[in-house]
């Protein structure tokens, strides 16, 4: 789903909070004809169920194929499934007075993609040292390992956005970076 109408206001506000003016954005805008720069956005609302992470992974794979960015599909879809699993498992733990769904936003620029997941919890994500015998707790380790950069920010009036950025290696190799 491309974000437009009310969806545009929601993602725009979320992006402005996550990356306020003066803070470096983890991507450059897509350059269009005439030198105009744009950011392409796709959004998906995640449901609170066991299939949420898999559904988000398939959504991400489909969008990245449409955007002709096959080089980052595996890493980005893995990170998204971990981000969504964390958001559904931890971010929806406490009930809120109003429904606040988990949302996935994919922001595409000229050479990169930022995958952002929002949830209603104010609790920060915690990058833990790997416990080799634990059955869980490695999600942020995986995200840190496969992404170029990751981070999080609190959102107003409630919740947080956790994101992971990916650079298209094919473009990076072609440009010599």
C-alpha cells in the first residue's frame, strides 16, 4: 500500500519525529526529473497475531521487488520480521485507552531503504549481549548485524519508532563506494 491521504499525514509526522530537522536522515531523497527529490513510502498495518512478522516480511519483499532493490530484500525482510515480532510481542503488551496499531513504514531513497516499525510502548528497545542458550533475545542483535544503521526514537504522544537502514550494495559497488 502506498501511503497517501490520511496515511501520508501519519507517516510524515512519524518520520519528522524520528528524524527531526537538524538530525541527519539515514538516506537521501530519490531524485526525479527536473532535479526534484522525493521519498517513496509504503505502509502496512500489522495485526496482533502470530502471523504478523511473516506477513510484514512478505509485504517488505514485495515492495522491494517493486522498487527494484533485490540486493537488500533478504536483510531488510529479516530485520522487518524481527522489528514487527518485537513490536507485537513487547509493544502491545500493555493496553492503551485508544487503539494504537503496530505500523510498518518503508522509506525508499535513491540508494537506500529505511524500514520503520511503530508501536504504542514507551519502553526503549534494549540491545542485549547474546545469550547462546536463551530461546529469545537476539532480535536486535540480528537487526544490528544485517542493517547499515539502526535506531529508535520516542513518539508523541505515545509510543516509539524503531528503524533499520539499508544501502543498496549494487549501487554502492557501481559508484565505487
